[in-house]
C-alpha cells in the first residue's frame, strides 16, 4: 500500500482576544493594500481560478454524496464577492455548527471504515499517514455528539480580505503558519480592513481542495494536542467569518479561516 504524508498540514491555531492584548491594537506598519507584488497577485489569481473550478470530492470516496438531511444554511446567499470554494467552506462550517451531532453521524462516523491503523485510505485514493489513527476521529465524534447547536457564522468582507491576503502571501512564498512574510499577526491582518472586537482566531489547513475534507480535517485535528482548530469551529463566541481558499506551491491548496466575535468592516 502506497503512503504519503498526511495531505493536510495543520498549522498551530492562533486564538486571541481583546483581553489578551489590552483591548486595543494598532500596527501602523501594516499596509492597507494586499500583500505581494502585482505579478504575484496575477499568479495567485490564476491558481485561485484553478482551485475554485476543481471538482468537489465526496467525504467517503464514493461517487455520490450522502443525502442532505440538514436544514439549508443561507448565510452566504447573495454575496457575490465570495468564490464558489469560499462559499462552500463557509456553508460547511455552518452545517457543523447547526447540528454537530448530525454532522458527526452523517460525515464522520462513515470514515471509521477507512482507517487501517495509522493509515487513512479513502476508496480509490492513495493512503494517508496520520499521527493518531482513528483515535482523533473517535474523540471528535464524541465531542460533536455532546456539542450544542450554534448560530451560523456570518461572512464579513473585511475578514475575507484578511484571509485572502494571507493565502495570497503564502501562495507566493510557500510558507506555512500564521505570521505573514511582512511579520503581520492575525490581529494586524484583521484590522487592515476593519476592526475586530471581543474575540478573534484563525485556522489554516493545507492540502485538501474539497470543503468537506477541509472542515473534517480541522475538526478531527489529527496530531494537534490542543484541538484548537476544532475549538475554533465550535466556539460560541465567534459570530463572523472570512475564508480565503487558494493555491499553495508545496501543498497545492490552502484554506485560511478568520473568525471574530465582533467585526466592523471599513
């Protein structure tokens, strides 16, 4: 059986709050425009188009998706500034929050059959080497079964622009993690296009292109002892979200999720 490194590198979760930084944060060195050169933005745009048009995979490797039983999530309806992939990721996050237990039963429980020790192999795909095997999956299922439903996250254009900035930056540099090539922090990027308050956080995933795989991998949080990505997705303090999905020169695709408890776009 052929193996490769787990297709989604999970960067450390950053969770920040007004209390931890004194309630006010300004960084006058952060540029108002998007990072990177004009040529870099053109290359990112071409890669983004390819990512956005790539076909979505099913969660279980089958040729048909499971029947949807959840109520329709309409948080992204009518927002023409979202790409299709960004829309799909936000909708997927809101499916988790709307009914965590149903999400676990519908999409995560069937994954049990695809674990073979520390290998995860979806039908017709190359096996993925995980850190914890099915242990992280089982823990995630238990957490979701016990989690209370939460209101959907509302997209905010400023948060989306901040997430896209970081995705574009790393598409150019090939870097990973939460610090921008200009030294910018999550908080600084969020404040480029507005002002966050109450709480804020960021998840980054590298590898999967499909919204279901992106969100499931962050929920399972294999190899991340804090389960910080899972906690961010299920954090009741967060009310707003921005997502940037784009190409990455090492991991092919990356997804940045920026969260805030309060946010006012410029």
